[in-house]
C-alpha cells in the first residue's frame, strides 16, 4: 500500500506538464532518429519541412527560415549552404527584390521529405491520443490551479 498523499493542485499540474513534455520529447526523438536514418541532420529535416510547408505566396528567405527554426541568421545560412551542397535545396533570385534569394526544395529534397512525412504521420497517429489527453488535462488544471503556489 502506498502511504504517499494524493497529488493535487500545483503538484498535479506539474505532473501533467511533465507527462506532456515527455510525450513531446518522445516524438522529437523519433523525428531526429528518422531524419538521421534518411541521411539528414535533424535541423536539415526541419529546414526542408519549413521551406516545403510554407504558406502559399510566402517568400521563403533565409530570414523566414531562421525565424521558423528559431536560429540566428548566420546559423541558418550555414544550414542552407550545406543543404544546397547536398542537392536538397536551391536558391532562386527573388523577382521582387534582387538582393535576396528564395529557397526552394529540390526534387531530391522532396523525395526525402515524402518518406519522412509518412513515417511522421504514422508516429503522430500513435502518439496523438496520449498527447491530446495530456494537453486536455493541463488545460483543465491550468484554469483551476493557483500558479503562485508552484515553487
């Protein structure tokens, strides 16, 4: 028999936040491993995904990619350079502003992304119920909890 008191209030919220973070990390670890198995560095996969998945009529520039990846501009330039050397991305002259380049995923990049997308969708379908449950519990508890008590 367990002699520990029932968890409630801020402690319960912390447990639920920890569980949600664990499920997110499981997915991120899966994603990183899948990218490596496909011959990409995880950040290259994320770059390709952001370029290919940008909203229509969005100028996908280095600045756009840097913002989406939460990277510094110079780190993004290095990542784009490496991806371009590997034939995954290409830069095209921006017809509206000749000072900048538009990033485009190449055929090779799209093939790799296509394989990874299927694997990621399958993994998300398996994780979705646990992620959704954890998120709902956090949302419910956030409205009831007094965060000032969390120390």
